[in-house]
C-alpha cells in the first residue's frame, strides 16, 4: 500500500515581525501558532498587550481583506472585525472564559467589494504564566444569507505618510466601493485638492510638514463643502475643539468604524 508522503510547509520567517525570534516565544505561543498554521480552519490569534495579529491562509481566504499576508505577526493598523465587533466578549475571553457566537455578521471582501457575511466565531483563551496572553478565534461560515452592502460611493483623498497603512486603507476603501486617491503629505494633497473634486479628505493628524489639521483648514478654503475625516493615534485631543465640523477615528480603528463614519458623511452630503 502506498502511503502519501507528508508535506511540510516552509517555516515562516518571524525575524522581521513584532513576535521576533521563535526561540524566545513561550511554549503556549509556539503550540498555538503551529496548530493554527497547519489547520484548514480559518484562525486568527491576537497575542499580548500589543494585540499582535497572527493568522493562517484559511483566514486570509475567508475574509478576503486586502493587504493580508499570512501568517502576520504585526500589530494591525486596522483591527480585524472578529476582534473588534464585541469588546465585552473579548474581555471575558481575556479573563479565561471560552465563548462561541453563531451567525455574527462581519465584513468580508468578495469580488472587490465588502459584503456582510454570517460567521460562527469560537474564542479560546491562550494561557501563559497563570494568566491569559492571547485569544484564538476560529471562524466558520454560518448558514445564513449575507446582507447587501448599501454604501453610496464617495470620492476620497487619503493623506497618510506610512506606506503600509496608506496601502491598506486605500484598498479597503476601494473594496467598499469608493473612489480613492492617495498622497503621503499635506504638501502633496493641496495640489490634488485644487485639481479635482473630492467629497472627503481622510487625513492622518500627525504628518511630516503641514499637519492634518492645518491641511484641513487650507483644504476648506479651496473646497468649503469638503467633508473631513481624521485618523489619529492620540484620540480626538487635537480635533475635539476645531472651528469646523469633522469626524475622527482613533487608531487602530476597525472596518465597521470606518464604514459608520463614511455612512454618516454620505448622509450629511445627501442632505445638503
């Protein structure tokens, strides 16, 4: 009888990730990662207080989100929906309780657009030194029809100096059905704003050179009807008391928060 030979996938290179050399990993992280990367089930691991994200090929295929390169090993600039949809539930898992949820509607990317898909989620706490250092989520499609996406398309200019974050947010916005242009600084943004019409200026607050807030002021002089959306790692401290209306997302934000902000902007634009 012929016995199929075992196929051993190449070991990931963790040296350039936030997890570092596996020789320094705790045993629970090594075991969980090994199980996850060899599983056909979609799995997502959030590790440590930094919330480092590790996932397998099945997770990347299931969610279809742009920019995912398994197995991860980085702190996400946008929180995965499986992690952000229910903070109270995640807190329970961090306290050592395993939980499962059926038919949760989370965004996935299909045919270059984001749709809501019903998923079953299974959360398992990963122990270390008497506490919980990680949360493993296993995802499977639920037998419920997805909801249709009704987002109206918007024309956005994205200003983000970090190339990886810029790529991710632009691909996500395009998957949501919006038209996107992107630059890396306020100095690059102003000519773009003068050359074509945009509905939304989506800018990081902390930029090299002109700040996102000063860019917004200058942009409104060129286009008073422009909607303003800020992204900041410092909360809304720098945007709370501005003399013009705006919205702000706290980094790291998730796709539902981004969708909600854009839906609100779209409704405001339609009511003008």
